């Protein structure tokens, strides 16, 4: 598995984030209307080659605030609120991969950029893979997949997940609150966790369940990854390391990075390292023409 040297990661992280925590710059608030009439929100910061950030299950665009602040110094950074999430319209339908993938491609067309780096985290990985599987990668300069399965290797155990949907139905607020807290290894303030939880609870219950029940076999996601020859960065925790090894061995452009000590929201827990990797990927590996 290829990786940046530690010294280079440290230097890039220092340059990108500075020596102190940044004042978050979330950029201009914008929206567009999808082909099925749903208003979707995004923020748009900086100038240069564009990076589009897609969050995970029920999460808002602002969870990418460290990336928006750091990377908008050198790139155009778009943080997306998928349908029914964040500041986007609550949608009566479309909480399935085909529609969510189309939303991403319609946003890219709306942005007017010839190509973007498409970065998806958690459920955003599946949204992004659905987008390129069904609509191609002509508008994609590179693909960044953060901490979700890509269908490689043996099927992982589902232990611990079988109770989540029943708990969500029976005890929604404490279940979501516990899920949000579990995403981090580094301490987060009660205010930060409460704000994320509030945003997650804004998603209607049935929509949140639909988002956990994507009707695709895992082979679909593997085929989507292998259907593109655009550069791929796979940033994961150790529980996906086996999939990372399979991907690195079988995909000609894959770069795999394991975050040994981070939680699911690894781009928050280890923002400096993640930002350094993404900046290097945008500068050296992405295919812009």
C-alpha cells in the first residue's frame, strides 16, 4: 500500500492547518434544484481546482469544516448537503443510490467545472460510487473514498449492525446521539456533538432507514471502483485494511492510507494528515485534463 513519507505528511499538515486550530471559513451558501424538483444546499469556498465533499449518513456538509478551511486556500472546495440532510430540502423520495448519485452529477454540472475531485465519506462513498457507476467518470479528476466498504475481499461481519435499525425505530434520539459520539476518537465538545446530533435528527426517520438499506449487492460497489481508471485514494481505519489490501493489489491507480488511531470521522480526528493527503492527491495524482 502506497503512502506519503511521514516527514512530508507532517510538513504538509503544518502548512495546511497552521500551528493552531483554524477559524472555520465555510464559504458562500448556495443551492440548486435537481431534475426531480428538490432544492439541495452546498457551500462554495476558495478558487482553483475543485474538490467536492459528500458527507455520510444523516450528516451535514459542515462536518467537513476543517477541510473547507484548510484546502480552500489553494482549491475551490464544495461541501454538499445531500437530499434531506443539513440545509437541503427534506425530500419525499429519492433516498436510494441511483437518485443520490444523480444528485451528485447534477451538482457537478451545476458547478460548471470540467472536472472535480469527488470525495465521499461513509454513506457518501456509496453515493459517489453510484454516481460514477451509472453516469461515468468523465467529470471526475480523482476519487477519494473515506471509511466504508468498497466490496473488496471477503464479506465483513455484520455484527453490531443488526440492532441498529430496530433501536433507531424504538429509541431514535439516544441511538443517534450514541452513534454521533462513536464517530470520534479525539475529544469533541458537548456543543459540537449536540449540533451534529440535532442535524442528524432533522432527517425523517423513514428516510434515515432507507439510507441504511441501499438495494445493491457489495459486488456493485467493487465493480464501480474497478470501472474507473481515475486515481483513487482510499482512506480507512484498520477494520477496512483487508479491503484496502485487495484494492491496492487489484486497482492500478489505488492509494490506500490506514488511519490506525482515528475514529470513523477520521478527517476530523486526524485533520492535518487527511488534509495533507488530499492536497497532495489534488496536486500530483488527479487527472485534470
